[in-house]
């Protein structure tokens, strides 16, 4: 892998390069198309190795989509195209992808802040103490940055608390009753795994639409892709229906399936007093540990350019293009369509954004 040493002086001011924030699948796809377009760029990755974000997830994690829809442009993953890669397998694939295409990456480097100076230049301050002056910036940190954990002031401090990002395997969890809060894909995976060793409660939320994993011997993701469902624009009728329902394949994770494993399905969590969790409908049960799998919030602390974020703490953009010229995104949920938050959407979205960057650079002369 090519590790580019960034320089923070006059050289960077003269060279019109693009700074890509994040070395995951979206950042690597952006780097791939920037290199093809002949535009100088640098990808910043906060971890020591490309793929470490995936390696840090829970041990039993497999990807949401099969290998046929878990690839980036220019490199086919090894293995059965209809089965699901593991977290480590995909992490290694990303590392191999960066090496195969000779992408310019600076690892173990975090962007601290991006500002706009009086001369109208972007200034990127890195955790290393360096300062860069990119002409364009692409945020590729994705939609899974900071785990949301609600605050319950009356919770017993001795209750063990983990999140979907800090949970690794059942050996971490203290004996007794575990409450998993959130019945999305991660919450159901964790509840299923823990049910073999612990008494597990799963607090549900909004109704979830699960669809059969296979239809006519083909993975349902293949059908959704072929039929154009994944590429339906966010503002289209089909896109709006998909966004409301947000279905995902069953993979033996339906609530009845979890119940057969001994998982107790509970309504929404509304309170925790001491060691007692209270649920909608009035039921209260003592718990010994909690795993929060409710969802994520964006980390916008690095973006300190006025007009780029909303009052609610969200990145402002139209299909990945910020209202502030020179700032772009790849990998935002529903950036252009349902695939935008999936690995299969990283390539097409990155290609569109790089085309927009090329147009801007031409306008700049």
C-alpha cells in the first residue's frame, strides 16, 4: 500500500488536491475514481490499517449483503458470490483493494477540523499537527459513526453497559439477564448469539419489514438489484416506499425465530430505575447488563465550515454535494438511493461525486 506523506506548506496550496476523509469502502472507491481521473488526492484513515473499523466489530458479524453485492469497482472478492463475507474477510478485502490499486492513504491520521480561511481556502488540521490545504474535500465516514445511547439518570451504575460497537462476543457479558435494546440487524444478531449462554430480552422499536432471504434460489438482494429497487432515486415513489419500510432479509432473524431460541421479545424500552427496565405497557423486569443497538448519530465535530451542517447535527447535501462549493460526501444513507448505504452503492456514488469534482476543477481553471 502506498502511504503518502502529506506536506502542509506552500506546496499544498499550489497543488489542487482532494482530501478524502475516511479509508473505508466509500473512501477507497472515491480514491479509485480520483486516480482514474488524474486528480491528486489523499485519503485519511484514522486506524492503523485499512479495514480496522470492520475488524473491531463483533466477532460473529457477517455482512448485510452477499459477495456479489459487497465489492468495489476494479476488484472481485474471492468466495461464493451468493454467501456473506465475514467481518475479517471484508476488512482484508479492503486492505487488498487499496494495495492493488496503489491508492494514496495516510493511516493512523485523524482529521481534527476543517475550516475555511479568510482567503477562501480550506484548512485541514490533522491529529499529527500537520495542516493541509485541499481544494476539495470528500467526507466518506459513512452513517455509522457515534452510537446513540439514551441517558437514564436513575440506572444502577453496576449494570454492565455495552454498545453494538463495543460488544465482541458472549464472554464479555456478565452472568444473568441481558437486555438488548434495538431490533435492527445488529440487535437481532447479538440477541441470537447471546441466547445460547444468557437469558436475553430484546426491546423492539418501530415495526420491521423482513423479506425472504431467497426467491427462486437467488438471493433477494440480487432480485432487488436486477429489478432496480436498490437504484430507485430517493425522491421517487419507489424510493420513498423503500425508505419508509426499510426492509432487510430474514436470515433466520424474525422475531418468532428469536423466540424459539429463548429470546424474550419486549415492547419499547421507556425507563430504567435501578436494575429494573420498564417497557411500554407497564411491564418491568430486573436486568444485569445492557447492549445498546438503537442506532447512530453523525460526528460533525470536524466540519467547522459555516453552512455545511444543520441545527440538528446533520450534514447538509443534495445527493452528496454540499451547499458549500468544494465539499462532497460518499456513503451517506439514502444519498442517491437505497444502495448508497450499502457496499454496492459506494462505487456508483463515488463515480458521480468524482465527476462533479472534475467539473469544478475545470471551472477553477
